[in-house]
């Protein structure tokens, strides 16, 4: 096999993984990954139609109770709506620290980016397990809703007329 063909095939297969892109689908969407000190994570969500996006909820988990400062140093954002850094942080059994926050929901028909930045990690910071999730519901345009209403009313009218004619 020709090396250039093999290289092109490998690049075509690896490119979607390197791009960190996902397609929004109706229902639950999100991701889970390790967030290392001094790094950032971003993922582009591709939208093929208009969606109402729920609050984007972020969760960070640290393996020690000293992860409180680490979690509070992470900034998050979605759809260019600014960032949230008001973390609610809980520790469990002296072993695990969990923090969560959210970015308010929005409606969009354009692609959007979800970001987490751990670039300002304090000295001695530890890796964090990060997740984020949101729900997407398709937006039904008003003209389509009108067509659905008119067709339902016409169907009910036809049924009523048929019953009158039988009686």
C-alpha cells in the first residue's frame, strides 16, 4: 500500500478525534474527561437545527479534600455567555471533593463551544475528573405549529361530520 494513501486514510480517521467536536441530538448530551492542571478543554457542539439548550451543568471531582482550591480555580463557559466560577464544593468522608456549577440555558441554531479552563491552577494542584451535561429539545417553529394545529382541527371536523352523517 502506498505510504501517502495510508497517511491520508490515517489522518481522515484521526481528525474527528482530534477536533473534539460533537453533534447535538435531542435528549441528553455531554462529556467526561480528565482535566489536568495548567490545561484547558473545549468542545464544539454542531447544531443542525434550532434547539433549546438546558442549563449546562459542570461537575468536578478531586481525589482528596485538598482539591477545594483546585476546583474553585476552574472557569467554565458555554455559547460565549461568559464564564461561571461560582462552585458549590462538598467533601465526602475526608476522601473526595466534588464541585458543581452551571451556565444558564439558551436557544441556538448555531454551533456553540463548551469550555473548561484549569490554566490558573494553584501550586501543587491535582488532576480533576470533569463532566458536563445538558439536554436539548428541538424548537418547533410557529408556522409548523400552526400547520399541525390546522391539520388536527380539520381531522376533528371530518370525524364530527362523519358521525353526523351516520346518525
